[in-house]
C-alpha cells in the first residue's frame, strides 16, 4: 500500500492513466495500453479534483485539509505471473472486479477515487485509490491501521478463494505492504526471468535432441582424382629437329572421387546441418528469446536502481543513528545543566536564608 499526499497525486495520475511517458518504468508496452481500463471511471479524471470532491462531500468540520495530509491510500492488487497465466482474459477481469467490489463495500464506494487495471506491463495489476474518509474527516492512520493491514493479508485471499481464485495470502509480519515500486518490479522481473529460463531450458533440450540426429563425424573414403598429362622429359628427339620428347604422367587434380553412396550421405548431412542452423536461428528470433534478453537487461537496470535505493537507505540509517547519539549526548548535557542549575538554586536559597536570618537577628 502506498500513501499519497497532495504533491504526489498528479504524478500518480500521469502514471495510472498513461498521460505521460514514464521515466522510471521501462517495461510498459505502449501497444497494449489500449487494454487498460478503470472499473470506477469511464474516462480519465483529474485526481486532485476527484479527491477534493470526495472530501468536501463528506467533511463535517470547517478546518482546511493539511497540506501534508495523506489524501489517498493506493492498494496494489495483483499476484504472480503463474497465477494470471492460468486465467483467461475474462477470468482476469473478474478477479479485479471481485477485488473492486470487496474494497468498495469495505471502504465505501463513495471513497474509491479510481480502480485502474494495467494490462500493458509484465504482470496484470490494479491500482485502487481509497480516500480514507471516516466520520466526516480524513483518517488515514485509523482506516489503515495495523489491524486493517493484517485483515488485508488474511481476509482478502480468503474472500478471493471463495470466488474461485487460488490466491496465496501474504506472510504475517512481512514487509510486502511496504515494497516500493522499484523493489516490486525487481521481484516481478526475477519471476519473469525464472519463467523464461525454464522455457529456454526446454527449448535447449529440444535443440539438443534435434542436433543429435545430425551426424557430426562423417567418414567418407575418398580418392584423389588423377589426370593424364603430357610432360617434357628433358630430352630432345634426334629425328624431330631438336623437338623435346614428351611423356604421359598422372597428376592429381583439385577434385576427389567418392562413391555414390558416400556422396548421398554427404548431401544429407549438409542438408541436416542447414536445417539445424535454421532451427537455431528460429529459436533465437522467437519472442521468448527476445523477451529474455529484454528482461535480463531491464532486471540489471532495476537491480542497479534498487541497489542505489538500498545504499541511500543505509546512509539515512547511519545518519539517523548519528542523530540518536547526538541526541543522547545533548540529553546528557541538559541533565548536567539541570543539575548545575539545581545546585545554584539551592546555594542561592541557602545564601538568602542565611542573610535573612542575619537581618532578623540584627533587628
């Protein structure tokens, strides 16, 4: 689940409704964008206006909404690739419709700003935007508290199973609900690559079986083709007016002689080899092979981005720990100062008491 404040609404709108080309999501297939749909809205909407309408129509107080308030809690409804591959397009749509129906009943249909289904990415998923209104005001922390997040992990899969979908529940205490887009895509790509690697292994076995049929070592007994030629002997004829005497010799040509059967075997082997090469070319030109190369590249890019995020997170943790140490040190100094002030106060109090007692005695 992602918490969206006012500053992030417009970007969420651009991404969900494909209004601008994404700079961080390279796996969108724009040719399939037309397959996307919204279960809440018939056409694109302005997220800021819609959220404002939902809030104003239910708000009971007169206080303005804080600028840093969470306006939308976006749920990402999805599963893994294997799950969706077992469903035909009609069942996939029913999966999202049943999910939308459940969340509409639980959080109020009037509080659902959008329910956008993306079919143009690697794995189908739905972005469901809930405006956390309750008792006339925004209550994100109360609507989506820890108990509610546990309900999402437990009851949502149970409900979907009753609707005929074998959906696995999330692990209790897992951080899946906190996974940001980069990490989610990294995990999705890893699953995609694993799936393609298994398919490539099958194709490799097919190729191996096919190549075994082709003879790799073909022994063909061959003889050098010999040709009779006239060559000079170096002697001259006594009767030919000094004409050089020639003799006939057999010399090898650039050709060889093989039997008809061996020739046919060679022709067959050559044809099998050509077919094998074509088979390999066909395998390498399949969508699966191209997709594997594409996903491998994208996985590397996402992994690099994710590593950068982790590094930044670790840096923030280190900064936080340093601040904690500084805070402890400051608290210690404050305690020392309080103790010093207390001592000064007690000393002053004693001094004034002595002076006062002295004045009384004089009088």
